[in-house]
C-alpha cells in the first residue's frame, strides 16, 4: 500500500494537468481529484468501525475507479469555475490502484470482477507501513515515495501545460540524478 500523501500528490497532479492553481476560482476543484485518488482506501472505515475486511478489495479495481470518477463528474459538472474533465478525474481515480500495484507487496484486484488479482514482481514504490506517527519506516518510506513520484508528476504537468521542450529537458537533466537515486533506494527495499 502506498501512502496517503503519495495518493494525494497524484490527485493534485491530475488537477494541475487541467487547471491552474493561480486561478483562485478553481482551487476548490482540487478536492474532487484528491478525493478520487484517496477514496479506494475508504474501505478501511469498514475494517476500523465494523471489523469487516473485504477480500478482494474491489475499491482497488478499474471498475470502481470508473464508477467513482463518473459519479464525481456527474455531481460536479455544473460548476463552471474549474475544469473537471472526465479523463483527468479517471486518471486521479486510477492512480490509486496503479500506485498500490507498483508497491509490489500485495496483489491488486485491478480487473475485478472478470479477472484475478494482479501483482508485479519488482516493487518500484515503498510500502507505507504501519500508520503510526512514531513509525520510523512510515516517514522514511514517505520521503522515498515522494522522491520517486514527484519528478514524473511534475514532468506530466509540464507536458500537459505545453512547456517548451528545452525547458522540460533542462529540468529533467537537472532532476534525473536525484530521481534515479530515490528509485534505486526504493528498488533496494525489502518487500
């Protein structure tokens, strides 16, 4: 499982790909994107409050991502102060199960109800670990996860905003060694 901060960063990235933070009237729109990126873990409420743990966790499927993003799109389509394209809402929603898949620790029911759970052999992202403020590994892995995720997210925003290739290349060359270092550390973690 990836961290909540990593999922929120994915939602913010999807928002920034189709909206500008400088536009004060559209800042509220970051909320649906972040909600969609985090909402697959809302099934933990059933675990914590009712002691019920669903298996498989269907909230981590493409079907759930499609349904959740469609519902949010239908509920927010009347708001004209921000752009909430269905494709970017879907990207925010799909980011969660895909990031959890990239942890490589547990299979994800990506193709539920028609397929088995999917797993990758090599974990690219670190696991969030136990959600306890005193857990050293939670904070270490959060820093590693953000070090792996933020550069590609920033690159995605730059490309969707049609930054000049020269500017993108200069930025990529500057940040690539740091990103590679975080990626190597993440790949070296025990799963």
